[in-house]
C-alpha cells in the first residue's frame, strides 16, 4: 500500500475506488452516504471485478492443468491473473479501510 492509500485508509476519510485515472493513479471518493450513485457504482464495479477474477482463476487453472499449453496460453493466463489480483487487492484495501472507519 502506497502513502496515498495509507492516508485514505485512515478511519473516516476517503474511499479507494475500484478504478484508476488514465495515468494509473488511484481514485478516491469523499461522500456523506454509501447509498448515493457513485458509491453504488463502485460497489457494482467491485462485484464485476470479483466475478471476473473467479472466471480468470478457472481459466488459469485449466491452462495450468494442460501439459500441452504453450507459452502464449500461459502468458495470457498469467497477465489476466495479475490484472485480477491487482483488482482484488485494491478491493480488499478499500473494504478494509471502510471496516476500520466503521469501528471508530
């Protein structure tokens, strides 16, 4: 977790969103309600990312189980797995921060 993510993880501060800027920087949300449009959109995006990660995991397992899988298939599976893991870690950081904020 970088310094910006640590600051955003402080209780009662900003929510780390499940997407980045075009430059790859994290996006944060400051909102009074978890039920307004943007937090609900973020929740939907997170759910989609986690669903996608489950599908990627299944595909990666199938590629790894195939002794005839070539380098291209293995690289593709690994690239998708890294993308999914990145999304899952961002979601975990965001949700963990919100759990800590709820304990305050």
